[in-house]
C-alpha cells in the first residue's frame, strides 16, 4: 500500500515556463512533507519542505503548496530552467518524530531550452 | 554537504557472495538510514539506526543485515547476494530541522 503517490512518471516543460509536480498521500496523520531532487549518479538532495500547519512554503523559484483536505501537495518551479531537469521525489515521515521517510516513486522533469 | 561518504561507489559481485557496504559520516548524527532505489519503485527503506547498536527494519529488509558499532559508521551487509539485490544503495542521515534527511552519493551494486 503506497502511502505517497506521484502519479506522473514524467513531465516536460519549456524553459521559462512553470513546472508543477504533484504528490498525493493517503495517511492523514502525515504532518510534514519534503521534496527531493535527484540528478543521475548522485544522491537525492533536499529541496524544500512544508509543515501541515501551513498551506504554502516558498524558497526562491520553488514553492510547495499543501491541500490537507485533498491530501495533495504540489511543487511549483517558476521559471523553469534546464538545470532543473532531474527526478523529483515527494516524501513524508512514516510517523511523527524521528522516523524514516516514505517516498513517492518520483517524477522525471525535463526542461527543454 | 552533510559529510556523508559511501564505499565502495561501484561493485560487481556474483550471486551467493557476501557484500558489505559502508556509510561514514563525520558530524556525529544519531540517525542513519539505508535505502535502495530501483526503477519504478522510488526510494525504499532497508534498515535504519537510531543510535550505536540500535537498529530497526524497514520495508525491504529481507536478505539484509546492518551493524552500527560506532556513531560514524553504518554498515549494510548482504549475507548472500542475489540478482534481485542489484540496485543503487543510498545512505542518509537526519539533521537539522524536523525530519530532513541528507543523502550520500550512493553505491551502485550489480549482482551477476
């Protein structure tokens, strides 16, 4: 039973446009969410996070939106750049407090120049 | 950079042989994790540690064991490697705010 779902395996966007990556979750007890970015042959790198007490968190070109009633979060990248081409993972702690993360399967973003 | 190294970075081995992967951290973090990444599966937790000699199983722990005899090292052992364990293995530590984890560069393992 997959608790964090990324239903789009891939996404292609023109440079300069907005990229929107989606993530759904099934466990209403999740209270913190993270996005990771992964380039080939490298480890995932932390990108941005959001607590369930917020509905939006912004860091430069990256914004994460959380809709708790829909159990849905999204990552917006504006404007998209070729260097943003990577696999993006959505994740959440299995339980509150010092627990491992459960990850979605990832979405491969391609930003076309 | 969370000061995480993994060794070896690449390994080719044969079915039935034992394999040990090492994760080393330099910043004295308490929590360490081993994940594997496979196409179509994302990252899945194998084992994790919440202190020296304190470990617990993850989602895909069958066929793997771990040891943590000192804070800085977390070892993952495949007692008898199988082809299904061909994967990329990532070590992570928990640091900073909330549940943020930081990952090492990965070990690519091929079991023939």
